[in-house]
């Protein structure tokens, strides 16, 4: 196909922003006596190497503590899932999504437990041992990933798309170790609005009033 040197830009005006304020809704489907809960948060933030590394460590630490609290301590779910992704274009922002399945009568109790974990992170950050575990896991994973061709392909594509330096990988270990509990607290206080988000619950059809 013929190409030109013309460069197209994102048309931000055609994209819908993440909804503001607290939004909650219920969906009713299926006959199994089981519910799903989804909690989503999103906000714009300054895109840079330090902030992106902080987001990554927040995500890893949240996953660890979600499992510890709502699965192991509360025995409320089998496997809570946290997905956190960030993107530079068309707007620099992150999207955090927590999902879990549970008994229908436990949706509110477990959703409140998730929000309590987020509030604790925002005030105090993750536990010291959790953050240490996150750093160790990230460094081990990177060591393994660097032996795979698909890692390098994705890394080069991502750096090119986001117009970032390829040699940032040389300071990865330093970047991982540099994130502190204070960095996480400050980032979450600036860019996590726990009073604005979306919560969706799915219940079996027979619970529809």
C-alpha cells in the first residue's frame, strides 16, 4: 500500500471522558447463584518514567494485598483480579479495574473492603514487606523477560509509539528500587480520586426486583 510522510493526530474531541462522580449500577443475568463486582477508577496524570514506575508498583502491591485481605482473610472470593493500564495518547491517564466474583449477599461487604485497601494505600501506602516483594518480583520478571523476543518487540514498539528513549531499560533496576512508600502515597493522593469511580454489580436474574 502506498504511504506518505503525513502524520495524523488523535481527535480527542470524539473520545468520551471517564465519567465523573460516583456511578453505581446493577446488571441481572444468568441463573447461577453468583455475583460479579467491578470497580473502576481513572484519572489523567503527568506521563514520565517515575510516575509510570510508581503506577506499576501500586498495581502489583494492590494485587498482593487484595489477595491477602479479601481472599485469604475474609475468604470472600477465589481470585480477585486487578488490571491497571496507563496510556500516553490521546490523554496521559491510567485505568484501574478491580473485579471479583462472590456470593450475591457479599457484594457490598467485599466492595467496601476493596475501597478500604485503596484508602489505606492513599494514606499510608502498602505494607513494607509488600513493597519489598513487589520490587523483587519485578526485577526477577524483567530478567526472565529479557530472554524473550516478544518482550523486545513489545518494548521497542511501545517506546517508539510513546516517543521515549530506548535506553531507559538500562536504568530499570535503579528505577524499580527508587520508588518509596512516600512516592506511592503522594501519587495516590494527587491522582486517585476515591470519591469518583464506577461500580457495576452483576446478580442472577432471580434477584431482580
